[in-house]
């Protein structure tokens, strides 16, 4: 793997990057993207989508009452406007978020420190005026926005640190970390407001950083934290552990990753049992998602995958064209890179396919370009970063130009989306 300079080449050995150097490049990537995120984020609560709004309100209640029950939001459940105003569902103790607790948990410190109060707000759904309006207590959204952009910027820092651990030069590591956060919808979606994707991406990236140091239990713990945000991150953990264990003929990565991720899964089951009345993975989600995931309907699945890849509004390859040359390079170089990077990317693909099997590829509305592929991109970031550096310094002029053009197009489009939405 080419490095930036002779100093880095002498200093960095695969799996032995100094901790101070990792912290330095991580902070550098974070500080590059942070001002971009701050000037383009959604600071006005009126701009918040219902998913992010639901997480923010839940976090305020957790910070101020210690409970996920959003008392005062009963009208949303009673009037049947959930899914149009907020995703609150009934429970034995009152209305609660349908989402797992992980995202709201990342917002709690910011609401606790801010000390903000709720004020009555009337919220309507313009697409469904027949549902009428509801008046509910709403906290300011700016603490949630601060959390979202800091968490997403931290994801970029974790990617940069992982690249350094993999033996790249400092400059290359920082560039990969910055591009992970600006050439993808991490900028226009995850850093824009309190979606679930920022915390999930950070958990996946932290798992990759631990894997780069052969800290397999740490990898599992990081993925376990991700399971508390988006439960099917368990698929990434399972694929990574099994593939690495098989390739190395070593059972220890399988067991260590499984134990670490299992802690997160157990925490999720416990939370859902306490809040939703049953120790399920789905929690407050409607059963139709599980039914779709288990249904045998190959044509619908293929059609949904095609939309997820090529739909003009949310197709991954439309908005991230750099994936085409990187995908070709990854296949070519799959035996020349650390095995876990390939395993993590395969886990990301499996995660995304499961997502597209269970839910429509569009991912709803209220965001720019795509959002469901973000966790898969986070899982594949170390592999794509390595093969991208090799490609930029290799002899293949066509693929190199495709990569540069694809990255430039993606960054420009995400910048437009971040400031326009």
C-alpha cells in the first residue's frame, strides 16, 4: 500500500499505528467536516422530518424524566397521525417511540446539558389535511442537531483512524475520512438532523477500527451498540465474524464478535420487553416489515433492489457514481487487502439487501438522495478506501478518471442537497 512519505512508511506498520497518530488524523478529519455540517444542518425545528423529530422528543423526555414515555403526545396516537406527525406508538405506560433507543440515547446528554423546555406546538401534515392538526409539547431541535453533526463527524474521524491503522499515510487517511462524510449522504442526511444513521454509522466505523487492531470483542461491542440503533446491524457482525473466522481457520473472532454483539442484542431485547411488552427485536415497528423480510417474493425483491441502485431520486449508484470504479477495483484487489475489510463490506451488502427486502428502497421522504445504504457504506469504507488509494496511484487511467469524476460529482451533489434541504 503506498504511503504518503518516507516518514510515514517507517512509522506505520499494519496493525501498529501509534495511538497519538490515530487520534491526530481522526481529529483532523472531524475538524474538516464539522464546519461544513454546522453551516448546512437543520437548526429550525420546522425543517425536521418525523423520524428525526421522534428521536429528538424521546431524548428530551429521557433527559428530563428518565423515561422514554412521551406524556403529552397521546393525541398523536389517539388521532392516528403517527407516521405523519411523529412515529409514536401506544404502550402500557403511554406513547413511546417505535424506534430502538440507541439514537435517542446519543441525544440525551445534549438535552440534559442544554436545559431547554418544551412549548406547545401545533403540528399538521399538509399531505393529509383530513387528519387535522395536533397540539403537543415540543422541545427545541438544536440540541439534537448538535448531536447529529458531532456524531457524524466522529464517524469520519473513526474512518480516518482506521485507514491509518491499515497502513496508509496520514494525508491519505484524512482524505478518505473526509470523503466518507462529504461524498455520501452522511452530509445531507445523517449530519443534517437526528436520523438513526449517524449513530449507526459511527458504531459500524468503531467496529472497523477495533477490527483493524484485531480487537474482536471490541468489534462486537461496537456492533452491539449499533444494534441498539438499527437492529439488523447484527447481520454485519455475523458476516464479519464468520468470514474472518473461516478465512483464518480460527474460532476466536467468531466467538468474540458474537459475544460483543450479543450484549447489544440482549440490551435491545430487554428494552423492548420493558417498553413494548415483549422481548422482540422489532419493538415498536409494525409486523409488516418482518413479514416482508420472510416473504418469498423474488420479483418484488429484485425490483426493489433495482430501484435502490438506480432510481433517479434515491438510487445509490446515481448519487454515488464513484462506487462503480471502486467496486471493480475491490473485486480485483480482494486478496490484496486485509480479510476483515472484505468481510465487513460483505456484511454491509447483506445488511442492505435485508433492508431492501423488508422495506421499500425509497426510505420515505424528507431527505436528500439516499439513506438506507449509509450503514453499508460505513461497513465498506475501509475496503473502498484502500482500493481507492491503490487505484488513484495505479496505471489504469480510465478507472482512475472515473473515480475522480465520480467523487467530484458526489461531493458537489451532496453539498447542493445539504444546503438546499
